[in-house]
C-alpha cells in the first residue's frame, strides 16, 4: 500500500524553513554590520570611533600640529601646519615606529569618556574661553571638522580636566591624563620635524 504524499504538511514545513532562513540571515547581517561599523558609546568624548577619523589637529601654545592617515590607514605627523580642510590621502608613507606612537596616543583619546556634564554657562570659570589647547577631529575627507574641543583648566580634584565641546557649547570633564598624552605627543612630534617643542616648559595642569 503506497502512502499518499501530504502536500499540505510539506508546504507548512517549507514555510517554517523559509522563516528560519530569513531570521538567520538577519542575525548574520546585524552581526557583520556591528563588526564593520564600530559604535560610539553615548559617554564617549569623540563623535566617531577613532577608526573612522581621517585627521586630528591640535593647536597648542600658538603652534598647529596635524596628524593624518596615509593610504594604508597608518598615522603620520604632518609637519606643514594646518590645511584648509582634510585632503584625500596622498603618497606619504608613515614611519612604522612613529605611526605606532601616534596611534597609541590618539587611540587613548578615542577611549576618552565624559565624566561630568556641567550646566553652568559661565564658561570663563573653566578656562575654556581662552584655551591654550584646541583639538579638531575630522571624519570623512572634507572641509569641516566633525568636532572641535577647547581644553580648559584642570579641575580641583586634579584628576579631571574641563573641556568645551564647541558645537554643543557644553562644558564637560574628562580624565586629565588624556590631555597630558596629547601634549606629550605633540612635543615628541615637534622633535621629529626638528622644531622646538611648543610649551615644553609647561607643567601639566597649568
């Protein structure tokens, strides 16, 4: 006796199989998107992951210091001063040792977290209206920075530093060592280009 094929049951199983396949593809897509597009924590100082930045400029003690990525994505020090916007990567080849030093310092900045958000609009008391240090970060290659920061005074606890997020007109605090790292980096970078390190006689926090 032959058993009659149940088309109705087969159709139900095919529907379930199709749904399972769609769900699996969606989960895989979400996972790969998360891997290829690093997310930014809401408490992060920078608006973009450090991996997505193309250049960072640091103005300190009257001198401009610029760090860019080469075509391979390695950081190098641009000793020609500030540009009028971020240019596309050129044929510069980064020095491996220097690139690692830059990546270490800027990578730490990429992990900087906002400790406190200050509501007081009296920015003068935080030292951000006449900053000795200004930081500009660039995302995709273009003319406008993704964010600008005015670095203020060291907070009374000596462990935090006031920072004005210029676009938001918001004063926050971050760990003092994050700024110390940047000052150390530009002093070292100045030596690479044979320049006198700007602010070399400055003590941290003053």
